[in-house]
């Protein structure tokens, strides 16, 4: 057996620093959105480094970037993550999965021709930050982008995603060419974006399930009245109803215990004046649970309680469901490979639930998929404060390389 592959912390540190320059803002934080200049520059630079490493570099019709070590078989083991960021994001979300894949393939290249082909990918879009295009790159690979999205998805400057593709050098009419049928496996390394690994002092998580998501908008209709002349007992204050409903759903979900979570992160209060009783309120509900039956039970319970509270207060209530995403289990045999790779390299791991959405949940609908998590210091993510130590990043990349060696060589 060959000498085991070890990726050094200094290599990961250099890579993170290097990619983090693309789209970095003067006040800190990165803006690297699909098809924008920083995104294009990052991909060009990455292409150079991938070529230098001896990988066969190719981009597809939607802008996913691939680097391949051709094997005896055309069947392919793919690894990577997304290269786009949220607005003022950090250096690690998505990027660390791309850079770990690069480090792993660089280390595997000298081993010669693998049995199956091994490929890394920088997926073009995951974050939904410029267009509401969630998982655009992964959906391109699976052939799950619909033609109408090219004109329906518009950024806040009025540019359609089709136009943005065209300007970045990807003719939108070739969209369908991105679809692949040669993938045997997809492995994504990602930062946890939460604080479980950090708090428990564990270096690695192997994801069992990516959580399910249920999103709806609540509308409460009361009556606007004069804030000075309307006695408290005669008001139909939509905001007071909303506040009680929000507190009640928070209580119900907290009582269900971890990993159930609910968030009311967006509010719209009308007419929004100091001296008027609020007559109309909209707010968002983002409910997540990795067990579909529990997710649905919690959803119907909080909806029912909302209706009761509104009725008691004489307030009209309606719901608009905007998303209902099933939890996604990771492939069990791939998970075992990741666990075996971690054990072979002496890296302790724990099973985890992902509370965040990832490309892997979409990829898993068409390709056997599994995920590795590395710690996020203080659980910080989607901010410039995002940090994973070079030691943890290197441990993760080493396990990834070991897993790819087992899967492809
Ligand atoms: Zn991400």
C-alpha cells in the first residue's frame, strides 16, 4: 500500500488566503456572486492552479468548473462545493470544499491512473444571493433547470440570469449540455456553519441527513385606529396578534427540542407609524426538522395555534406556503467510506444533521452523495467572521483525499 496522503495545514491556509482575495471588500467580507467579475476572476485563477496540478480542466454550459484525473473507467467520483458567496460572506463557506477538493486531487495525481475517474468541481451558484437561483450549478448537472428560469430570474439591477450567463461567456441556449450521466458519487466537504463540532471539540462530522424545510408567510389583518383615542380593549391590533403567534410557535418548537428550529426573520408592519395601531402585518416562518413526519406535525400545530390566537383577537389570518423541502438522507455506503477513511487517518468523527441547505441535498436526488463537516469557530458563518483553523481544514482535506483514494483507486 502507498504511503498515506497527508495534507498540511499550511497548504490549506495558503489556499484559503488566496481564493479569499477574489471579491473581498475594503471593509471586510466577500461578494462573489454568480457571473459577476469577482466570480469570473476567481474561476480564471482556479483554472490556472488546476492546470498546473495536471488536472484536465473544463467548464460546462452553466459555469461549473471541473478538474479531472481520467481513470480506466469513464464513471466518475466527483468532489467539490460552490464558489459563490452570500453578500459579505466569509472565506470558507463553499470555498473550503472547492479548495479541499483541489488539495486532495493534487495529492492523488502522482498515484497514477485511477480505476474510476476522479474530478473536482467549483459549482457556479448555490447561495441564491444575486438571483433566486438556488443550487443553479447542481441543477444544471442534473438537468433540472427549466428554460423559463433564464428569463424569470432577475437580479436587482434588472438583468436576467440568461443575460448574465451570456455576458460571462456561457450561451444560455446550451444550458442542456451541462447535464451529466457519468457520476457514481458526489462528496462535498463543507464548514458546519453551526457550533456543535466546535463546542464538542470534534474535528469532523459525517452528515446523516440534510434537514427538511417548511416556509410560509403569515398575513394578519386587523384595523388601523388612532393610537391616542382607541382604548386598549377596543383595538384589533394585527401586530399584537402576530407577536403572540410568534412567541407561541417559538415555544412549541423549542419544546420539541433539538434539532427542531423555527425563525421569524422578516417582518412587515403597516402602516408603520408611531401614532397608528398596526392594521396589517406580514411575517415569515422558516421551520426545519430532519424527520419529515415531525416537520409536518410541527407545521400543522403552529398553523392551528396561529388560527386560534387570531380568532380570539378578532384578527384575520392567512398563510402562503413558499417552500416545502423534504429532508435528504445521505447515501449509506458512501457515508461508511467517509467514516472508514476518517478512522484510517485517526480523525475522530461524529454523525451530524445539517441544519443548513447544501448542493448535496439536490445532488442526492440524482447521484449517491455524502458530506463531511469541519468545525466553524464559534459557529460563525455567512459573515466575515467565518473561520476554520488550518489544522481542522487540513484534517478534513486529508480524510477527503483518503476517501477518494478508496473510492476511485
Ligand atoms: Zn455553502
